[in-house]
C-alpha cells in the first residue's frame, strides 16, 4: 500500500476526514498555497476546499495568512501537531479511565466464567492480556503456545513485568521459566497440552490449547479460580526446583517417592507402570 495512503488512513482513525487529511498532506509537500491551488494539488473539489480549510483551521492543523485580497495557508509543524494530539488523547484516555474505574464496580466481584473457543481466538486474547500486563505474568505453558506469545512476553519483560512459571518443552527461550523435569514421561502421560496463565493476579485463563480450532479455555476474574491457578503453578515450581537441587542419590529417592504417590493416586495398572518407568 502507498505510504501516503497508509498515513491518510491513520489520520482518519484519529478523527480527520478524508479531505482534511488530503489537504494537510498536500500542504506538507508545498506551502504556502491559496485555496484554488490547494484544491488542485490535493484533488479536493473546489466547491469543498474552503469548508475543509475552515475545519482544519478550527482543528489547528493549518495556519492562515492574508496578503491583500489573497489568503494563503501553511501546515502546522508536524512535531507540534503530534505533541498536541498526544496531549489531547492522553487527556481523553485519562478522563475515560477515571470515569470507568469509578462506575465499573463489577470488577471487584466479577465471578463470570467465559469460555473462549478456537486456538486462534485463544492466542489472540492472550496476546491482548499480555500487552496490558503491568506487574506480573505467571504461566504453565507448552512450547507450541509460547512460541506464538514470545514477542508479547519479551515486550512485557522489557517494560518491567515479572515473568514466572513452568515451561513444557525442550527449547526454553525464557530464563525466567523453569523447564519441567522428565518431559518425555510427562508428554506420554498427557494427551493434551494444557495452559494456565495469570495476568497481574486479576485475570486467569486455563484450559486445553492442543485441539486446533476445537480448543477451549476458561477466562475469569473470580478470585477463587485465580488463587487455584496460582497454587497449581507454584506447586509445580516447588517440585521442579526442589528436585533440581538434589544430588543424584537424593534425586533418585525423591522421584521414586513421587512415583509412588502419583501411581497410587491414579491407580495405574502394572503394564502402565512399566511403560512409565521406561520413560524416566
């Protein structure tokens, strides 16, 4: 797409009309211009040019200078314009935020459970939440999913957001994450890829992300679900960090103890136990 067309579309998103955008961009290329020449250079109908210029004057995008019976128009310096627009929009955002925080009381008692379907929708929603993170992201995630969230997570870390959690895979790209031990065995036990992600202690998403567009996760701000998710990730971190701190003999004894608890809980058959032991 042509660069000028891209900029014009961006200006339209900021609230300027197509003709206002065309006129300002034309003045950037050549100024001062009278209304007739500006209409010609910008392909704006002559019958509309003075209405457009009036709007631009009111919006402080152009300056007007009279020379006898003629009027000439200059563009406002782009640097000054951008600073003013940023200031205006910062004020708008602050006003909206202040009002929304005041009236949106449900957030303190929001116990909705929202199901998000489709892996693409899940990843897109996670990217949106990660971009809004301010303090901390905790997660339990597999390699296939973290690859798609890598850019957003790196930006969050760069902005001072703390990253903590468990990584399932063999190519961990984040030193803040702890790789899950005995990954081959774990992959043999689990037929699906589960994710659990907590943003700033106020959002949690958990569910299955390995079924393509049939994937489903639950998003909630309910405090109880957030606490359960935090405990789940913290428990995994504890077990994996503790096992990594043991010497070889201690590690062997620990894993045997973990296996016994695990197998007793799930009630595995002798054949299944043999298969899992081979995967150690």
